[in-house]
């Protein structure tokens, strides 16, 4: 657990070390309420699969605001580990929300495009019917419902295809394969929007920022102002990058980007050697939605934040990753 003691209001961030948790910690000064201390917890400090651990941590940190960046994210493993996925993704968020509600707190909770069944032909809106295809999606949907039922002021931010320079994710896997394979096969009939964990942090920072007032009042909010903003704008929002791609086109974009940035790099794989396959040709324990684009209209209208195209953040991530590799 990290974070100073004192009587200042506290913000608790779960999922320390995960993609989003690490991004929140790396740029804490961009989003945290000015008067708050932020306590980041990992599994050793607060095990979301253990109700006692959750309650003990809440009692000892006594947060006014919780950002729940932890989740059971192993989509395929969840199919055979149902109890653990439900405990972490549904029971724990509900318990956090129920702890905060009577104490005047608020919750920022993160959810997923996998709450939908993927049968749509236009981007999903927040109030479209859900229909998860697997245990992970079911557990995340149950978490959303538990948060809503608690009555706590909350944002549920549904995001998709998260990547980060530091995390384990598809982009990093493609980078590794680009230097070790000369051909690969990638699913070409699932559509979504890759979203940088840093972009999510930027969204949260902008959402928390006061929307009006003179320029000097537009920096980070106080905790009271953040709680007021959350109460006023409470609800579910679709917070992904803009645009659409498939895993196959995403892989090609990444590999082409590696060659363009470092022509003399260790690349054995050309973008043109990435073969498309239908989902049916790549069986996995969990079914995934074929189409999981999320509509941003409510998000844009409420917060005046326009998500950038996914390529911008993928390209920035490639710049960062290649910048960190010695020539
Ligand atoms: N990754 C995606 O593609 C994606 C897509 C859509 C939505 N989301 C959502 O976005 C949010 C952030 O995801 P992410 O990509 O940052 O996930 P991530 O990189 O997999 O990180 C998940 C974090 O949760 C922690 N965690 C798992 N089980 C725990 C437990 N029992 N107790 C305490 N901590 C536990 C993990 O700790 P350990 O390292 O100890 O396991 C890790 O720090 C999640 O709500 C996720 O559902 C993710």
C-alpha cells in the first residue's frame, strides 16, 4: 500500500500494477483532487476476492473516492474460474459501492464492451440491451448492476481493448511476434477500438475538472468539487478511443509502425505476412463479441471530451516503446 497519513481526504485506487492502475499512479498529479492524498493498493493490500480484506482496507483507508481499476481480466480463464471472476468483478465493486454510499463517498468504476453480445450493426449506446457472451462479461455486468443498486454517486466507464506501454496486451504481443515470427494468423472479424490506459486517465482527469469558471479554476478540483461533479453527472459512459478496427488490421498497423519507426530493427514479420482468420478459425474458451464499438455521444455531450482516433494513441505508444529500446 502506498500513500501518506493525515487528515486530508483520501482517494483509494485499486489495481495498482495493472494497466490502468499503473497509468493512474504514473500521472497522479494530473487527476487527483488537489487537497487529497491518494492510496494505491494491489492485491496484497486489498484482495478483491476476499470480502474481509476489502472491508478492512476500506475501514483503514477511509476513502471519500474510490477508483476501482482492479478486475479479473483473464477472459478465457474466467470460463473455468467463475467464482473468482464473480468475486472480483461483481461482489467486490458492490461491496465498495455499499461501503461508500452511506458515508457520502463516490466511486469511479471501470467496465467493458464485453457486456454486449456483439450482434449490433451500429455503435452501442449506454442504454442498449446488454447480453454478455462469457463469464467475464457476465461478471462485469453484475459489477455494474451492484454499483448502480448501491445508490452511490458513480461513473461506470465502459472501455475496450486496453493497451499500455507497460502492460501485457495485444500490442505488446504483436511487437514480440514481430521480432520472432515470419508469419502469424490474426482474427479479422471482431471489431473494436483499442484504448490506451493513459487515455482513460486523461478522460478521468478531464471529467473531474470543473467545466466552467475562469481559467484559474479549471485545474484539478478539490475533493468536494470532484464529489459534486460525480453526483451531478453520475451514470454509465462509453469511454473508448474513436474509430474502429479489427484485431487483424490493428496487428498490421502495429507491425507496419514498427518497421516505419525502426527499419533496421529486429523485425522478422512483415505486415503483409499477417494472415486474417475468422473467429471460428481461432477457438478460445470464451466467446467474444464480434462487434463491440461503443457510441460516445453521451460522453461527449456531458463532458465535452472528444475521444481521439485509436491510431493516435497506438502510434504514441509505439514511439515510447521504441524510444526505450537501445539502438
Ligand atoms: N484489458 C482490457 O483489454 C480491457 C478491456 C475492457 C475493459 N477493461 C477493464 O478496464 C479495467 C482495467 O483493466 P486493465 O487492463 O488495467 O487490467 P489489468 O492490466 O489486467 O489489471 C488488473 C489489475 O487488477 C488486479 N487484480 C486482479 N485480481 C485481483 C484481486 N483478487 N484483488 C486485487 N486486485 C486484483 C490485478 O492484480 P494482479 O496483477 O495481482 O493480478 C491488476 O493489478 C478493468 O475494469 C477491466 O475490466 C479492460
